[in-house]
C-alpha cells in the first residue's frame, strides 16, 4: 500500500493478529501462500483487499465447509458490486468458447449450491486442503490462481460450493486493471 495502511496495521496490538509486511507487491497468489505458511488455525479465509462485510457473512460459509457429508473443499459466496445491487459473482462458469465468466444468478430458495469454480476474492478452505493442493500456483499474477486452486481441490475429491446466504460488497478490481497483457497470460 502507498497510503498509511502499514502504519495503521503496526498500531494494532492484538495477540490473535500477525502482521506480515512484504517489501514489494508479491501478488495475490504469493502473498496468500506466505500468509498460509504462517497461519496457525485449521480454517483459512482468503480475502481481497477491496471487500466490505455486513452481518454474519462468514457463518454460512463455515457451516458448509464444516458439514462432513458435503465434502466441501472450497466455499465462496455471493458478491455484489460496491454501491449497487448488481451481483458481480455467484460462482464461475466455463462458456462454450472455453472462457471463464462470473455467474450472476443463483437459486435464492436454496442455502447453497455446488459450483464449478468460485473466486479467490472471498473463499474458505481448510489449511489441510490448501496444503494438499500445494496452495496457489505462483505462475499466475493476480488472476486465475483461484480457478487453478479450485481445480486442484476438485482433483483431491472435494467439492466447490457457493453459499447463497453469505453476501458481501466488492469494489471489483479496484487494485488492478481488468484488461491487461497479464490477464491474457493468466488465462
């Protein structure tokens, strides 16, 4: 960050928070891999830096992840574009042209659904599954590492779920360009 985020984080005096400073921007995959190596808990909640949360957004995600009969590997949620009622993400689909697109519809009468892929902007996964999948591939720079992780977790025999009851606001690519050579390379 180029603002006072670093100073603010250093001012937090909480035993349950560990601050890790990277001297340079390492990208989403590498930064999360660094953090996961330091994590002490059994459950990981991986988040983008441009999200806003309301209410009990995490509880429905954890309920799905912890339901043994579901064999959940990763759980995502419904993400709305900040300042609108427009859904940015309700899972990811593969089109007939072999392109990944964000779904924007879901069955509101069900608490969750299986998903092909969910976005890394907000996902829950056990540390054990993250480690078994060997984490995020650092070959990807800020894009598609979440898709790759979902594929690796599915290869472990686990399912990917979308919680319909967990909803957050996303500032949608505030920290990166949507159209770039890097995005093309990641794809």
